[in-house]
């Protein structure tokens, strides 16, 4: 067999036209077509490729060395903490930012902004025209806009009979939006059309950094939050949404992959008293870090 690659892996990834459709590149061979106990042997080598023959059956596959090298080893999950820059305000001399005109005209600026969003969790665009609906034009430079019960976009402004505390003039502490939705929104855009006469400041917190800090300072609380599904809910006259997930979500490899934090939308925990008390103690410890 080829070092580092099991025979079944090589057979399942054979690039020949019998195993991969030449037009789409999609796999034709099924895992059930591959026998147990498969053996692979290298039967030819060139500077750029390796030929492998399988037994039983005698099927031959040719793999480029570059392709094998690109797919060797364990792939890191780009959505976990391992692919992020965990930051605190004191660490950030200047937030990642760009001018709107440069963003739309220069690929490098656009790429840098998207890279900042992926690595830091945010970027600031200056000079976006203060026109209703313009935020959708910005969103479409990144991906598809997801429609929810709020529509494709909604205005955050004080209303006389609000269905959400976001539509009031109250100060809202750090939070993640829509934890009652599954899946939650991945990327959100805020566009200031008219600034407040007083107040109106926006605060940003790195939730991954806070979760990592909790893991270091209080591993017991961290483990409680990763193992306790917490219910969230939202309802108005037309909509009722529910989701139940841990406040700190981990990847299968145990790395921080997502956070949920929204005091306004939490529903009562339905757990035995001792577990509920431990969950609230852990929640308090994390909230103090985030604040």
C-alpha cells in the first residue's frame, strides 16, 4: 500500500473514468463495491505519479504525487478556534477595516475583508452609502442572503410595541443573535443609516476567546457548558422558534466551534436541581468573562 493511505481510502478515491464521472468529477464507485480485506500495492512510479494495483480484482489507479501530498494527514476544521485569531481589545491596535469603494474595486481589499471575518469574526466597512437596502448589496458580495421570519433584512429601531428588545432603546449586553434558530445565522451585517443623537455604540466581544479563557481558568464550568443543551425560544403573532444547544459547541475533535449567548431568549432549563444549579454557576462564570 502507499504509506499513510489505507487501501480502501485509495480505492474509494480512484480518479479513473470508471470511478469518477469525467464531466462532473463526481464519484461513481460505491463503498459497497469495495470488498473487505482489500490490499493495495504500488506497481509503478514516475516523478509525478504513483500507480497502485488492488487485490482482489486487479483494478489499477494512478494518483499524482501532488494530489496525494495535498490530501495527506488530518484536515483541520477551519470553523474551529484553531483557524481563528482569538483577540481581546488590548491586543487589537486597529480593527480590520476597509473603504467601500476600495472593497468593490480591488480584489485584494475584498479578500482581506473576508479573511478578517473568517479569522477575527468581523470587519468594518466605511463609506457604504446610507441608503435603505444597501446592506443587501454588501451581503451579496459575500454570499447568498438567507431569508427568515424577519425577511431578507430588518430595521433595528425603537418601536412603540416591540416584539423584540432589539426594537427598543434599551442597552443590550453582548450576545449572539437568534440562538433559537437551528442553524443559527453564520454572518450578520449591520448598516448604520442614521446614528443616534446619544448612545448607539456597538460593542464587539470575541466569544471564542472568552470560551478559551473559561477553559483555562475554570475547566469544570467549561465542561458543564459544552455538555448542557440549553433551550432558547422566540415567538410573536406569526412565528414560534425553538432550539436547544450547548452554550459552547465543540467539534468532534473537542475544539471550540461555536458559541451561543443570549440572556433575553433563554428558556427555563428542565434538569434535575443539582445539574441546573451547576449549569447556572457555569453560565455565570462565562458571563462574567464576556462582560
